[in-house]
């Protein structure tokens, strides 16, 4: 059996678009994961007790950025905004490099970078997948999205791998420049994907019918309005919020334990990067060789449910054995199932909505709702700590949230199937 047949069925007219999408996600996640351990290491400078306050600032900045993005989509052609987002990020990284070079790491720089990255990381990933669901139909996405996600997972191996190797050699400043170079290649690939979408439409082969050579029509708050006036979008928003609840619980525990074990910023960055390498290697393998067949067998609904189902089991096991090793295993399982299975299935759900929702509503859910889930979970955990509740109560909260997440995932999957059947 050919490797291509083992991985996924790719039609001849889709090959160029698929290769470009795969490569673009590889470079995007590679750059992202060079920066992620830097952000996470800076959170150890702030301390876990400061994270709820930092999350509040992150949500506030995200609330400002979301309508700005909507305004850009309404003012300029979509084909110009998409590469422009990544050009803006490159300029920002060069600015942080200059700031870091001017003196030693301080609290102000740590907070600023944490806020910046925590806002833009969601935007850049959301922008990329908006282009994907605006290029591939639901039928195509079911076959191709897991492999495109695998490209990101491979990039997420290369990124922390480079960070782990070079963190102590070139320092944090050098990592910022490496990420900026990677985003430069992302711009090239995004422009190529835009041209390929035009070519597919001109050839009258299967692709989304929408054009990106125009600006979207509407207001700054269309994404907010659509999210809360559509049952389908409400389900999507609940899915992402409950997912972030689970992720934030694990992130708090991880941040506290890493801060105890490692003292230097570079060492913490290296340790976090090593964890990312393992997680993303497993994610790439699962996405390449298992997800397409899993979706074919159990549908998108099954792909959405598997992540919360596994987390119910993981939190229960963590409650029985609250050790660092068990925490690492739980985090690895959560992230692998989220990145390799839940993520592509959730993106597929946006292929059956209108173009404005693919950019505006999706962006609002991917950023504002995501960060609201972060903040709600962070303050819930801080409140539980002030009231004297320990790890057992936190893990119990994780079990309850995972159960609600599973019910929501089932509802979202059924609504997607109904929309696709129309």
C-alpha cells in the first residue's frame, strides 16, 4: 500500500493546495512553538500567584483586538488582511528583540511579552484556519484537515526542538529572531495559498465558492452578535470555553511544578520545549495515521467527544495518584487528543457556515471566548485556593467540566451533521 493511501486520500486537483497548507501550518506552528516556551518561561518569572491577574489583562487586550480585526476585514480585502497579520507580528518581534537587548529581563518585559503572545498566538492560528475552511469544502476538510493539522504538529516538533537546542546558546533574543524568520516564510505561503484558491475556482473544481478579493461587509461587533444569536455558534463557543477550562487547570499545575524544579529562565524554557517535542511527535503520528480513519468510522461527532472523554478518565487517575509523572502523562494525553483529533474536527465544523462567520465569528470564538475561558478557570482556581480547597477539589472540578464538555461536543457534532446534510 502506498504511503499516500495509508495517510489520506488526496485528489489530483487538491495536491498543490494541500502541500501549501501543510507547509504553511508547519512553518506557523514551528514559529509558534519557538515562542511558546519563551512565554511559558516568562510566566515562571511572574509566578503562578500572578497568573489570574495576567489572564485578566490578556482578556482585556483580546477584547480590544477582536473588533480591530473585524474592522480590518470590513475595510480591506481579505486577501490583504491575511498576510498583513503576520507582517505585523514580525514587526512586533523585532521590537521585543530590541527591548530585550537593552537590558536584563524585568517584570515589565515579562508581562508585556506574555500579554502580547497570549493575544496574537490565537489570532495567527485562527487566521490560518479561517483560510483553510474558506478554501476546502466540508467533504475535502474531512479528508485533508487531519493531515494539515499533522503538518502543524511536525512544525510544533521542529519549533521546540530548535528552542531546546538553541535556548542556552543564543538566548531568548535569538529565539525571537528565529520565529520572525519563520513567520516571513508563512507570509510567502499564505500568498501562494490565496493564488491557489483563485486557480481552483477558475478551474471549476471542488473548493469553497467564496472569493477573498473583497472586504467583508458589516460592523465591528458582528462576530459577537453572531456567536450569541446562533445555536450552532453557541455550541462552538461552549466547546472552546470548556476546552480552555481543562487546559488552564493543567497549565497552573505545570507552571508551579516547573518553577520549583528549575531556577533559570533558559533552563525552564528548555524543559518546557522538551515537553512540547514529545507531545507534538505523538500528535503528528496520530493525526497522520489515525484521525482520517477515525472520522470515517465515528464521524466528526466522535472526534469531538474523544478529547473530553479521555480527560474525565485522566483527572480521575490524577486524583488517585497526584504525582508529577501522572500530571505530565495527563497533560500529554490532553494535548495530543486536542491537537491531533479535536482541533481538526472543530475546524471542520466551520466549513458549513457563511464566509463572514468563517472569519469574524470564528475569530471571536477562537480569541475572546478562549481567553474568557482561561480567565474564568484561573479565577475559579484562585478562589478555591483562598477558600482552602486543595488539588483534590481542583481535579474534581476538572472531572465535572470534562463531563459537561463531552455533552456539548455531542450536541455540536449532531448540529454539524445536520448542516452538512442540507
